[in-house]
């Protein structure tokens, strides 16, 4: 299994890049969002990868973070969502946007992805809503992204390219989720509350998210 690749970008296509890793070229397919964040030809980069194996096909898909890679894996488990559709969803919403849409049941946002209709979007939300707390928790557990290697470095397996930051950080959301579940809220309701307030507070800290989520979870009346 090829889990990560790092090296020099030799070629950029409309939906993929060719990465030279010590003389071996890897064709890696990426979402539009990931492609836009990568350097130009000749630049050094690194991506986590997922290998799709079929009888007549081997394809590598690249992601800047393990959280995005996990969402890709989960999205492909939904009926009617293949690799191309998964990349379209991630490209349109980003991993945090996908998590938020699923957590709050906003299937309309999922239809923003090219080729995703209402029925498929509803399946995505319904089938993956219980997975949101687990993926959010990965945001805190995932290691910090090291910089892409210099051209002169010997590249072993790979490092991950630092993505364009999208506040609030997955770590802040994951820490808020953990705090709420420790207070006795179910993972599902905690994830939904955190996802909602994270969308309203794009620069919120962990403490900000916890306070706002608690207000949202407080009994009404």
C-alpha cells in the first residue's frame, strides 16, 4: 500500500499531478481545492495517498491531511459515490465543510459538488452522520504537517504538504467535541453543536466553541 508520496512536481493536469519520487513518477489525482494549493511544476510537495485497486485499474488519490483522506474513504463507502464524486465533494466543501454539512444534516450543501444530486447528497448525510465524531477526533490526534522536502533531500516514504489553513482548526473542533462528550453529551449531539458553532465562528478558539456549543445545547424554555 502506498500511504504517502513526496517529491518534485513534474507535471500538472486538470485533475492530477505527476510527482517524481527519487526517479519514480507517481500520478496522483486530487480535488480542485488540493490542486490549487500545490506549488507549480518544479516545486516540492507531499501528500497522503489512497490507492484504488480494481481489476483493470490502479489509481492514487492525494490529500493534504489524514482527516481529508479519511473523509474520502468514508464518502466512497456510500452507494453512488465513487472516487470522482468524493473528490468533487471534498473540492467543493473541504474536509471541515463536509464534516459540518453531515453533522447538521445539511445535504443541500453537498449538492454544491459537481455531479451530486439530491438523493446522493441525502445518502451521504444519512449514512455518515454517525462517523462525524470519529473524524473530528482525528483532527486532534493527527500529527502536525511537516514542510515539503527540499529538492536536495533524500525522500524516504513522504511527508504531508501543509494545506491552506481553514479556521477554526480541526484540532479546536476535536478538543471541543471531547470536552462536550466528557460532560455527558452524546457524540452525535456534541458533534452537531460544534459543527454549527464552528461555521458561525470562523476564528473561534477551543474555549469559544465550547461556550457557544453549550449555549446551543442548553435546554430551551
